[in-house]
């Protein structure tokens, strides 16, 4: 449920918050692209295509699209080991720590296409507090853009998808959140705005978001929303 108290702000009332990780909590774009470029060159795949395909999707789904002839378990170990070891330039993104600190621990979790090992390694490297339970690649049979990851995230928190807000940065993630029935807020600094058509709201990053906890739930204030075309 959302309201617009002024043209410069939007308020969204919800019960739970579901965060993507890469591009939302931590800046890992360079690590992702270096790692997938290395995989692509080793497997005879165009690096640009590999990076584009991998963004916002599970590694196993990327292998299925680009090299379905290969053993996915072998390939997953290759790319997971590569990404876990590559933390160069990885940092927490603006507004993240303040936003997480303002949210009750029981009201938010992470829903990522990364494996749990990689997700926890990246959050630790970025100084981001990890929830005790999160939804990662291993916990779903169908990854983003299918709604299953966010349906699982909402269930993990104990709320209906319609009571949850999703923060995403990729097209596949925004599509998944919208298909799950969540309210989707997408950030625009890492991907073109035109690729985020599934989002309900757009913001540059999480720095312009504040939180109020009330008896009715959580009130998210988007202080600098970008108009949705």
C-alpha cells in the first residue's frame, strides 16, 4: 500500500522487506563481470554475452542457457570459487547500513540468485550484516525472473507477498518481484531505467529511504523517487 504525501516523496506501508544482494546491498559488478569473463574464456563463450546473461540470475540457469552440455555442478564450483575469491572493489552501497539498522531483524531478509556461500562471503566482505536465514540459489527450483524466490522470501518472513516490498536492481529481479505480487522498488545506478519496467517505483539507490516502525507495520519513505515511465 503506497501513498504520495508530496510530489517529492512516496510512502509505502508494508510488513516485510526483501532485498536482492548484488547491486542493492553490495557493489559487486566488477567482481561479477571479472569472474564470468574468466568462466566464459575458459568455456568458449563470448564474455559480454556471459556477463549479460548472468546478471540477476542463478549460475545454474546461466550455464543451462550458454553451455547446457557441461556438468552444472562442475561449472558451479568453478564460478563460485572464482567469485568468492574476488572481492576487489567490493563495497557496501549508499544508505544500506542505515536502512538495515532501522528495520526489525524479523522483518527483512535477503533473496539472491547467488549461492549461500557466495552471498555470505560478499556480505561479510562488504561489512553488511547477514540475516540468520536467507533465500539463495540452492533453496529454489526456479530462479529469477520466476516469482519462486520472492514467494519463498515472503513465506520465510511469515507474510503474504502483497505485504512485502522488494528492492532490486536487475530486470529479472524486478520481474520476479512483480510476478510474486510484491511491491517492487528498483535502483537505477547499475542498469538502464528502460530495463526496469516491471518496477512500481524507481530510486537511484537506498540512501534516500527512511523507515518508520508503527503498530501497523513498516512505513518506507522514498524521499527522492524517479518518475516511472
